[in-house]
C-alpha cells in the first residue's frame, strides 16, 4: 500500500500470503483475487472475474493459449450490432430493433506448442497453475508449470494489462521457460475475428448471440505487426485492432507474420535450452468509429502500437500501478474483522473503476465490459448504484457517464415525442441511447430511469462543485427530465400531483399509480431542476425555460402525492399496494426462485411480493422525507415482502438495515452484495459482472455502516459497526476536499474519527451532531446506540445467509 | 317470407326490388345483399361480405373464374397451422407457438375461356355484372353479360351454396350461355392448394400469412371426380377435398380430368350455338382430421360427393331454403322505418348463423370463416356477443359452441395450473383451446373470458332448460370457471373479496385492481356455479365439489368488491379509475384513431380513455345490480370517455342508451353496429366479418329497443322505439316457447304486444309490470315515456354519426 493505511500488514511483506480458500476456489487476499488449478465448471466464472478493462475496451480472463475456455469475449464500449426485436403482437412504440454487444477481434491469444503438443491444461500434466487479478498493479498474472504428453516441461508466466493510462492499449508480457533440455516451442500470437461463441440460452436476462457479426474490410501484416479492420453488418460500425511484438529468445527464433480476413498470426519457433526463457511482449491497440474510414482507423491503431512499443512494458506497468495507487489513496475502504469481505469490497471497487475509468463518451454498462449479459446494455442502475462510488472517489468517471447521457439527449427527446411526452425519456436499456427494451411494462413504463439520471447529475454537481458541468450538461439533463415528469404526471381536482401507470424499481409490481419511489424522485428532480435553472439563468434561457415553467415544477413538487396507509401506518409502495393479496411465501419452495422464471407476470404483479428494494430505496435517496419511526416501520413492512430476486436489492436493504439499527442484518446483506459475483449468488456470473452490485458494495460501506447521506447538498455521517467488525475506514471527496472517516471499536467502545486528508474545511454532522473539520485536525466522536429498533422478518427461505467472517 | 309477417310487401312480389344504393355500392333489399359492377377497390370487402359458410367450412365470395380477387380464402373450422410466437423479451407462461387459420384447397374455381380469352372482367366489355347474397335461399348468385376482347359474348350465371343440411358439401350451379353464334368455351374446374396470398401488413390485428402451408399426401382423379389430400407441416392436420361434376351441354363436350399434387382439374371444352347453354353443377366436399388416415379421409369426401350427386342440385337448394325458412320463422327481426337498417340486421343475423350452424365440435371464430383476420381465433366475444342471439333463436348452435368450450377444458385446466391457479383458465384467443395470445396484458390478464363462458352457459341453460347439458357440460364449465375466480381473487382483512391485477373488457385500461365488470361477472359465475352444483348434486360430486367449496363461492360472491366513487357518485371502472388523468380528446385529431395504433399502451392505460364498453357492459349483463339512477349517471360518465375503437362497443352502448332513455343515440349506435362491415366502419372488412358486432345487431334490437333482460333466470322486456322507427317485431325462444314482441307506434302512441307463437304459457314483465302469457292470447301494453334522463356527451369527434333512415 502506498498510502500507508493498510490494515493487513501481511500483505505488505509478501503478496503471496493468503488467508484461506473460499468455497469457490478463490484464495482470500487483501489485494488480489487468486485461484489455483483449473476447474472445468468454473471456467466461465473465472473468465468474468478476471476481466481486465479500462472502460474503453475489456477482455475476459481467458487463458492466452485460448483453450479451455467458455466465452472468449473482448468488448469495445459502444461497439454494437443491431438485431431485430420480434414481437408476437406488436404495439405502437415497441422498438423494432435492438442493439447487442459484439465480441470483437480477440487479441489476447498466444497459442503455445511444446514439441508436438498444444499447450492445453486438459492434456499432459499440470504441476501448478495459478492466476491472480492484482488490484494494485492492475494486471492479470498467471503462472503454470506443465509437462506435455510427450514429457517436456515448461513454465509459462504471463502478465496482462489493459492500460488505464493509454486508453487504446493492452499488453501481455509472456514468458516460456524450458524446464527440460532442448525444448522446441512454437507460439502463435493471433488476432482472431468472428470467434465461435456459446449457444444462446432461454433465460431472458441473457443476450442475443450474434453469428459472425464482423465483416472483414482490410488486413495487413509486416515485421512483428499486423492489423485487422472489420465492420459490423447492420450497424455499420468499423473497428481496427493491431498487434505488435517484442521478442527475446536466448538462441534466436524463426518468426513469420501473416494476415488473412479474420486471422492475423505472428509465429515464433525456437529451441530453448533448459532453464532458458522465451520472452515476448505483445502490444494490442483497439479503435473503432462510426464515421472514420478503414485506413484512418488502421493508422490510429498503428500509432497507438508505436506509442506502446516506445513506452515499453515496464513503463506501461508502472503507469498502471501509479494510476491505481492514486485511486486507492482516495477511494480505499478498509475493513477489520472479515478479510473475505475486505477482499470482495476491493474487487468490487476495482471492477467499477475498470468499467468506467476511460469510458469517455460511452455509457457504463450493467456488466461493464466483462460479458454479453443484458446485451451489453446500460440501465438506470449505472446512474444510481455505480455512480455514487465514482462521484465520491473518481468524479471524472462519473462525469464521463453523465456526459454520455447528455450526448444521448437527442434520442431521449425523440423517444419522449414518440411517447407523447415532453422533455427527454431516457431508454430503459441501450448502448447508443436508443430504447432497446422489448417488454414495455418493465421498460418504457419504468420512467424512473430519468430520475436516476437526474439524481446522479445533482449528486455529481453537489459533490464536486463542477460549475462548468452544472451550467452545461447538468442543467440540461435536469431540465429535460423535469419536463418529462411534468408531462407524465397530472394535477388531480384536489390539487395533488400524480404519476399514474408507471413501473417503479420493483419489477415484481408494474404499471401502478403513484409509485412512491418514482414520485419522490420526480419531486427531487423538479426541485433540482428549478435550483439549477435559478443558479444558471443563462443556461436556462438557452433551454427555453421560463419562470412559469420553474414555478410549475415547484408547484408539482410541493403537491406530489405520497401514498400512505393510515391503517397500517406505513407508506404504500404504490397506491393500493398494501391492500393487495399477500404472496404465499410458505408455499413457495427454493427452486421457484427467481420467481420471474417460474410464475407469470400477472401473478407476481398483483401480489405483495417485491423483487428489489423500491420504497426502501426511496428511504435511502430521499431519507429526509421520512421520520426515523416511519423508516423503522416501513423497513419492517417491506423487508417481510422482499425476495431479492434482483442483485440491485441487497445493497439498499443493507443501507436501510444499518440506519434502522439492524446492524447484523446489514452485515449479512453486505456480504451478499460484495460476493454476488465471487460467490455467483445469482447463478449467472458467467455472463458478466454485476457492476451495480459492485458499486453497491461501496455504498453499504459508506452509506450503510458509514451512514453517509447527501440530502440537500450536505454530506453527513452516522456510522455504526456490526459486532463482527472492529474497524471501517473510508475516504470520500467533497468539493475539493478529501475526508476520512475512521470507525473503530476499542475496548468495547465505538467511535468515529473524522479527518480532512485534503482540503481546508468541511461542515458535516455525526448522527445529527454538527461537526466542523478544519485543516488536518481530527474530530473523534462516540457512536450512540441505535434506538427505536423494530423486529424484522423475511419471506420464508429468503432471509440472507448469516455471514461468518471469512479469514 | 314464409311466416307471413314480412313488412316489405314489395319483397313478396319480386326479389329484384331494391330501395336504393348505399354509398358502398350495395343495393338495399330486405332479403338480399346485392351489388352491380366490379369496383377494384371493393373486391376484398365484397369477398368478405359474400362469404358462404355453414360453420364447418366457409368460402369467401371470390368469383368462380378466380380473378380479379384479393383473398381467395376457403377455411375449415378448426383446421390450423402452428407458427412460432417470437418475443423480444420472453417471460414465464408466454406462449411459444400460435395457431393460425389455413387457406385450404380452393374448390370454388371454375376458370372460363371464351374463344382464346380468359373470362376476366378487367378485359373485354362487361355489359352487366350482378352478384347477390340471398338470405332466404342461402345462395350467392351472380349474373354477368360479357363480350370478350375478340368480340364473343356470353352470359354467365352461377349460384353457389355451402349446405346447412349436408355439412361437408358445397355446390356450384354454373351456366354459360352463348350470346353469339358458335362460341367455343373451355372450363377449368379446379381444386387448387397453396394458393398465393396477399402480403402481410403491420397491423397487429392482422393474421400471420403462411406460405404454402399444405403438403400433398395424395391426389386422384377419375371420370368427373378428383380428390386432393394434404397435410399441414407443423400441426400435422390432414384434409381432403373432392369435386365431382354433372354436365349438360347441348351438342356434347370433350372432358378430361387430372390431378397433380396441388392441382386437380376437370376440363370441359364445347362449342355453343347462339342461345344455347352449357350447364355444370360442381359438387365439393371437405373433410379434415388430426387422427384419420389419408385414405379414410378420401373415402369420406368421396362418399359425401356421392350423396351430393344423388341428392342433386335442386334438392340441395330446396333443403337450403327450408333450413333458412325455419330459421327466419323463429329468429327474424323486423323493422319499419329504415330499410337499410332492416337489411343490415338480417345480413348480420345470417352471417352469425352461417359461422355457427354446423360448427359441431369447433368454436365460433371472431371472423367466422370469412377471412384470416385475428388468425381465425375465437375470443370471449363469441360467448358474449354472438351466443345470445343463437341461444334465443338457434339454441343448438349455442350449445355446439359451449360444448366445444367444454371439450377444451383439458387445455384450460392445464393453463390454469401453469399460471398457478385452480379450475380452468380459458384462452384469450385460440383455435384448439391452447392460449395463442402474444401480449399478456390484453391476453392472459383478461380473465373475464372465463366469465363470458360461464355467462353464456348459464344463459343457455336458463333459456332452454336443457337438463342434459346442465348436468353435464354446464355444471362442469360453471364449476371450473368458479374455481378459477376463487384462486384468482382474495379476501382482504376487512372481509371483502378482490380480484387484482387483471384486465377488463376495455383494452385501453389494463392490469388493474377490481375491474368492476370482472368482479360482478365473477360474482355471477360464483352464484351460477353454486346453483348448478346444488341443482345437480351428482355432477358436482363427480367434479369433487364439496359443500365447503360451494359455501366459499357464495361467500366470495357476497363479499365482492364493487368500486364506487362517492364523490362523483358513479361506479369506478376499476379501483382508482375515476381519479386518473383525463385524455386530451380536444387535442386528438381524427387520424389518431384508433388510439392503439398511434399512442403507446402506457399512455392509453393510465388515462380515463375507454376503448369499449366495460362498466357499461356490466350494466347490461348485471343490470339487476344497479339502480336506474346509477345507470343514468354511470352511462353519462363513461359515455363521455368511450372512443369506440373496438367494434365490440357500440352494441352495448346502444343497449344502455336505450335503457337510460337516449333512444336517438341508441338508434345511431344500432346503425353503427349493423353496418360495421357493410360500411367498413373499422377499415378492415377485407380481413373478415365482425361476427360479434353482427351478433350485437340482434342484441340492440332485442335487448336495446326490446329491453329484453334475462337476469336471474327470468326473461323480461322494456321496449321503446326511437322516433325514426314505427315498428319493431322480434321473436325469441324461451324454454320451449316462442314469444313474439311487436312494438308499434300508431297514432303517436307506442305499444308493445306480447304473444306466444309456440308454447303454453310464459311469465314475463313489461317495463316492470308482470305479464302472464297463455296460449295465443296477445297482451298489448302501453309504453311509458323514459324518466330520469341525464344529458350525455361524447369525446370530441367520437360521437356516432347521426343515422338517417336509409331507403
């Protein structure tokens, strides 16, 4: 650790120290995800978890030698193919074509032959095989010792990176060491387009798999370098990928280079004396465009390769480390008492960073660039679950995503018009900004995606004070989303404002009137838009905003309907929700979950069964609207009816569990959130990472146990520790300052210490007590015990697993 | 008229008398639909309107010579092909394959060549061309005088029938008369399979058009007879069609017969002296099976052809006439004051009879056997809009349809299980009984289809006293539908019974809680099921019905929630409906109707805009639940929000308009209902007839202006005439009796005369006054003026056209 506040001193002395092996074969380590051996059933999962990405492009963690493999994906952010969206019965406004992520040309292939045998761990003898994703070096490392079927032994080590510093570059440092005498080796370093993919499944959450999406436009090879240029058939996007090589062989080697339409190959053959090493650095550059010509793209990747070679492997690796050192310095979350959780939270944060760091002009997808799940689409959860972490730790990445949202406003305005609405209607799922949802009750009707964009915008502006963004994209996004709500809602005769016939976050309840979450988020949207327009009168004028329009937003916000059940003394998730029939949880066995795969929508929709936090999410994001007593009652009511069939639920439940004093429950949920992919809790890690859940891991730390809230442009804290943890330390950025919150249990007493790591001063609060920070002077305060805690229950068999700290 | 109570004495003296020509080119005639000339734009519409059918099979009214034509359809009831139902995003319980009606082998083709020229009205000179659908003879007649391009003139007359008496038989009496000397003629009398069809449209109400659905299995020809046997590719249904011919030619003719896979042809060539006639009777027999072998089916149609030839044309025609004489004797509705409406109502009744008379084991489709609209599917409206007419005029046909429903109970039970429900869930749309709906919010969620089956069952039993049916299919249908409701609804903590998350008849409002229509129909279903089980204890025991189960039905019925808006003093179509936003009718121009083709569902669903009578239909079918004041207020409220984008609306609006004293409005609606296809009011008559609307034409007469209700097993009347009509006379069957209601205006005084035409006695009522009929003694009563009439308004531009009597 470079910033000196690491807890796990063992990690300082040696990276190979591990605590234990998780049940999924990964070793626990504070800064690494490592696994030994090759387990056929876990190949797809490890490919996902070992993904390297910089937000511009990503590579799944397949082995260099290509096989065995499950899904050898390489994805470029924004690079997609169109596909028809068929409808058994079509309707007005149903999208007729969708967008799906393309597995682009695979550059990570280095096929190795030892004597006559392909290097393939399924044959011969594997003496050791270790892989590790290193969260500080930003590399995927592997080391394999293997004897070929005909008895020749080699040690293969590789280190791979997708550069944070150089957006279009990746590099692989590859070494073969002969462990026997006179080992003949051949290496095929490939670029391979239109790689075969796995068969599609029937799970609706999966993606459409495209057959041979890429059409060759050009291929060229010379020296150690080759470039392939391809174009998609329908979306007409062009991409180029190039490779170049630097080779070190003790006794020289024969090399050839060739390029055909879908395959370029650099071949190296050499004879290795025992103990000698063949070392090759493979540089890769990816570029794409919907405008630029093939030759221009080719020049672009060739230039990037030249830069890569000039910088060289060592410098690229050093820059990667430096980038991450800076990130962890400002972002790290430290946990004492549960090393497994510590690891999982850092892996989560690493992946969120990886899929957003250099996106620059493209959105943040639900799976990052780690798989084809959800077709590579971006949803609302990018804005609500991943962006908070980025806003408070890597604000430029949050700004990039929001700038992409701004760039897609033309499509969102067009969609609003098509739907008979004003302002902008952001798509439920998309790559380019065009609506790609094929099921409108959980797509078009989920207008709350607009409030997610607005919420993220207001949060970014409040947390960064980025005036340029505020005046430009910020005010535009807030205005156009406020306009949407104004045209979507209506004033009743009694003067109250209602939003009918929409779907909130809970996808097990659809097309309802006055979804509380939607209403209060629209209310915040109105207020934020009004404030932005008043703050930036010139921007507002350019958008045609009048005083009357702003007054209308304020009036609607003030009159917003908030459903409440007087009899039960709880808020209603939507109008009438609490009067609906209860789900028969007792009669629903484990294998009927997730319910959406086993029950028809109409059954799920009309009962009090909740897929994911909805009203509870409202209590997090609009916590200022609820009294502590209401929060406790609401949490208990909805907790008993929430089945968490969505990975978007546990993080929010953890945050509110912590706030309402259920610290053990919050801790259980935290583990569930942080381990969603490491533990494959939703059974689909093969298709890619759950980026929102990974962002949620950070939220549970900071907003859950840290109690951080940012209502009304203020940042406040209310930290508490569960009994299993003895310390939680995190840092967040706030308007140029960096504040550290250090929550400890010492001698049975819990305290929180607030300290400015950067910046001059900060006004905040601790459990409601004002705290003024100035300079580096820490403020240490005792943590009050929770009060007013109500008992909570869970649907039968749906309580989270009790977390036992994993050492 | 055989029963002597015809009003249009001109029709008695000569069938060729017509009153006027409608704007669509059809002449007004009390017993015929005739048109002169060939209008290219009207070909598809006339093919639909001139359809001949007996409920077993149907032939669209294409010309014998084949061209010009639009959709040369021949359809066999129940004969379908499977097709995949694609879903952009699939979900649990979404049907993966659908069923679509097949255009089977065309037997009506008799291609004529005059000299060298094909007889084609688009070439040469047409001197006269008349076609007529005769409602009393049950034939489609044509007469054409034509000169070929090379100057030879002929008169072609044909008469075609699809036999009511002999279910598998059709026949065509075809004559060619030479108007010049020595005219050489050739006739190709064909059976043609896999006829080319028109291109599919993008209208979701259209059908999937299948390419070459039939696979040849056998073909045979000898003498004047040929048979083709085909099988569908996926559904594996087998069909056979045979033709045989009787030829009369003055100077002899050369004939050949041949049969290939998809074409069988009987060729006649002859030379005709001037004034002589070639006369050919073509017999056709259709059969199909999912079980029987090709040879067995071939034998079946050959036997039918042999019977047809033995009976001969004259006898077939006489039986056709006799069947219809009997039907009209018991069913005719006579109207004085609007000959156009008289014609339209009779045509409507004729087509309802045609599509149901000999269905025997198959359902009654939304388009009958007249086109491929809606894929040939049967919906709820068969039970609710067509069956009342059949129940009171042709009860055997109603029984056939309900027996088909009973026969599909296995599929309906399976569907209920799949949906997690008990009892039977009848499909929203189907041919075989399997759910084929591709859009669940307006398919699966429309559970009221089950109450339609139950309502029709209870009505049939009450109106006929058919004990055998009651004990068997009746009790079974009522029990299984009651069980569905019991599992679909739930008791709230306050004891009331609710049915949440369903869609009522109004397809512009979906997935709502406590749709009033659904609830009160389910209530009636419970009551009818309980009564049937108590009436038929052995049947109930066989179905496993216990006393507790019946008690549960009665308790649910008693506790049924009925939404009412206390503030507005109207019933709510569903919970919260009256609090929803209003549709901007002023801002919606004509070309935005039907709304479903121009607005997204979510917009339509969440506003107070109604596609079709829903609560108003509840006030017809459950009129005993509402006070006259409530009816008047509800009618006014919903009338102002109903746009009639469905052809299923106007009939119901007419019935309630009449009941609430809006007699002129009811009259306007009646015209709209009766002319839906004659006037092509929905722009899609090309795709087939609106059978439900045609059944609705009868309902407006009998339940609207006749005021007939059948609540609680009693039949009552409350007739009134609009000012444009001076008389309305109709007859209905009731438990073996036939009662005639004769409503007249004489000297400004309106009276109704009730008379038993058959039967011993009948207790009924007239505007609430008890009437006891005994023997043939008529009872004449004065008609009271309406009271408590409230003003009604309509959405802008959606009021019905003011009807001007058409003479």
